[in-house]
């Protein structure tokens, strides 16, 4: 795989790309939809709901968490996932601003 050259782009462009990466996979979208309806979800419950293996679901959760859209906490040995509201708001703002600015330039 080639070098991404993230350093030549703005922080905002990199943030948007990271968030778009999460939303570009239907399994990750399904995970976010499911987690949005619960108050802390276990990986196995998520895997069962979206019909993927637990290891695959875990990998998707790691990508979503790395982008900052998820927070997790341990209760005993179990890790519970929930949506990070602050980052979710940032996602909405970043995409809204991008589409507003682009629309004004082109239309």
C-alpha cells in the first residue's frame, strides 16, 4: 500500500476522511445503528445482531473506536460499547460544513 501523505492535507480533511472510512462500510453503519439503540452493548451481542463473526465485529469496532465515534468501558471482564456523543456531533458538523461549502461553490 502506498503512502497516504496525510501531512499535506488539513486536519479537517483528515478528520473527515477518517470519519468517512467508518461510514463507508455497511457493517460499521449497522454496528452504529445497533449501538445507537442500546445503552452499552457487548461485542457478541452486536455480532449476533448484525450476523457477523465476533472477531470480524471486534475488528470493525476497533476502526470505529479509533475514529472516536465509540467509547467503551469494562464491567468486570466484559467491554461495553456506546456512541461518543461529542464525536457524533463533530461528525455531523464536519459533513454539514463540507457539503454547505461545496454546494455554495458549485451551485
